[in-house]
C-alpha cells in the first residue's frame, strides 16, 4: 500500500438510474494512481454498473440517467465530448475473453491500426511489447499468425489484456477477469496485475475475496447500489468498520 499515490480518478456523489430503478446511490471514491482498487459485493449490487461509468460504457445502454461527477486528472468524464479518447485512456477487460476471430497478432494490432499506425516495424514492436506486458509472449511468439480463438481460455484472457495494453491506456478496468479461468491461469493473471500496476491504475471487480485480499491496495464493498465501505485492503479484511462488510467478507451474508 502506498497512501501517497496521487488521485487518478475522483468520483463525487454518483447516482445512476436504469429508468426508474436506482442502481448506484451517492458513490464517492478516490482511485489512486498505480494502485489496484478492488470492488467486491453480492450479485446485482452495482459493481459492473460503476465500472462502466469510468469509461462511459453505460452510454451504450438506453434509459440510463447519471448524476454526479467523475474526474480523471482534471477532466470531468461524464460530460466530456471526447468519449473515443476517454476509452483509449481507460481500457477494459471483460469477464469472458472477447477476442476477434482473427490472428493473435491482428487482435493486438487492431487498436493501434485503428489509430492510424500502419508501419509494420512499429506494429511488430507494439504487439511484442504488449504480449510481453501481458505475460503471454513466450506462449504465443511462434504462432502470432494463428487464430486467437485457438488459444486456451486463460491464454485468450491474457491476449485481451495485451490488446488493452496496446492502446497505451492510463487506467485498466477489469470486470471479473478470472472468473472463467482455472487456478493456474488465475494466478498468472494475478501475478500480472502486480506488475501492471507499476505502469497503470487498475480497477478490478471480483467475487473472489481471497483474490481481492491478495492483489489489491484498496477495496470497496458495494451493497444495493451503495458503497458501504472503502479503505485499505488490509483494513477491510482485518478490521472492517461496518457490520455489513464484516458479514460479507466472513461469508455470513445472504
Ligand atoms: N442494462 C441494464 N438495464 C437495466 N437494469 C440493469 C442493467 N444492467 C444492470 N442492471 C441492474 O442494475 C443493478 C446492478 O447491476 P450490476 O450488473 O451493476 O451488478 P453487479 O454488482 O455487477 O452484479 P454481478 O456480481 O452479478 O455481476 C441490478 O439490479 C441489475 O439488474
Ligand atoms: Mg457484474
């Protein structure tokens, strides 16, 4: 834990409604640079909804209404017009690997090519560095032109992380990135997160409490759309301040 890291994202009084239904209620959170922030809580409590606010993915859902502010550095992101560049700065990795039906190389080069990078040497370098950054290079370097969908689930998830890194984001959002993986792939992705935070700010949703305890610096506990408790991970898991947090992390909940 490093409590002196500067704030990367500041969430002020965030409310979100799907039509009439309120899914987030008065969320305040400070997400620090070069830290892993874990979001935990029971199913349906608003974790994914919150994560999607951080790169405006909720824009894609009809009937969403949002109040409050989210600052990344000094820019308010809920009102920014430049959503494309926001999504470049804030990358996302989903629960299920969602690679395109093309080669490993083309998956990772996809974003940079979209940004107009055409030079082969430059692309080769981005692909190699991104795959190395996602701890998957050694496993795929001899088959870069093979279909990405021919990889195992755990390998595909790491290529998804490489694809995100290739965009040179500042923040990486991960929504249950290991829930579909076996224990070995899971520990590879967990080890990876420890190295990724040197360069990026990471926000991860997980149902796995041991995982949150192992990999995160800060933990937020959500319940029914509210952020019940947000603190240093060590504190949340050893001396939670709220009875509801304690009940949840000790498995006495629902
Ligand atoms: N597109 C949507 N339209 C309407 N309601 C939605 C939509 N997405 C989520 N909700 C509702 O918002 C609430 C929060 O959902 P959300 O997916 O954020 O929960 P979660 O904490 O990520 O749950 P899980 O752990 O199961 O993934 C739930 O009541 C859910 O039914
Ligand atoms: Mg979810």
